[in-house]
């Protein structure tokens, strides 16, 4: 893609911190840095899902409390 094509598509990318929706995954509590990419007004994350197969969350999940 040429620079002119990228300009016309309003292509952008930047790092984003996300958390895995799967509570069993290490990325659930620690988070991961992925790339947020947008083009023609549509945005997506690369990679699109966590290595555990779960969806990404934009906000850090709440700490779960132990009920003893």
C-alpha cells in the first residue's frame, strides 16, 4: 500500500493494552499489548483474539474476591 493510499484510507495503527476475557488465561489479570489498527473508519486488534482463544477486553477485569 502506498503512502497516498494509506492517507486516503485514513490508515492508523498504535499499541493498545487489553485483557483476555478468559479468567483462566495469564493475560486475564496481567494484560497484553497488541496493535489497534483502523482503516476506512473500521478498527480491529492484531491479533484478533487472545492466545487462549478468548476475546479481548478493553478494561481490566475486576479482581475476584475469595469468599471463604
